[in-house]
């Protein structure tokens, strides 16, 4: 049995005192008093077992809350790490873009402009050919 599932010292002392009161019957106790003492002893054992179960549930709840808190801390750290990694990657991409733009920007823009122009010219040529075929 897990130590967290046992009674605390204070709880054990309480139940021991109650059992002592129940079991300390005088010598001249009647049968009815003895039966009542047995019933009280049974209920004391039952109450003690309930307290042990309650301690177990409290310990499990505490452990679950600690696990949840640990998971939340881990998720928060992962988010922070992801943001940090993303920020580093973004900074590297911006630096690369600036370097490329500084050295080859005009050539790249001219090349892209040429591609756009030739694409439009090709589309116009294809449309004109299609119109000529349909006109025949």
C-alpha cells in the first residue's frame, strides 16, 4: 500500500482513541452493550477504511493536477521554443532576401518582368490562333 494512501499520524491517533473508547467496556457490561461495542467497532473500521480511500483519492487528484500543470508548462515551453525557432528562421530568411536583393535584385526583377511579358504574349498568340481557326 502506498504511503499516501495510509492514514496520517493525526488520523491514526483519532481512530486509535475512538477504538480504545469502544473496546474499553467495563467487566460488568451487558450483552446489549457488548453488541453495541461490536457494532461501533465495525463502524470505526468502516470509517477508517473510508478515510484511507479518501486519502488515496486526494493523492490521485493531487498527482493528476501536478501532471496537468507539468503538461501545461511543457506546452507553454514548446510554444515559446517554436516562436523562438520561427523568429530565428524568419530573421535568417529576411537576411537572405536582403542579401539577394542587394546583389541580384535588378536582374531578378528584370527576369520576372520578361517572364510575365512573354507569358502574356504567348497567351495572346494562342488566343489569336484560336480565333483564326474559329473564323475559318
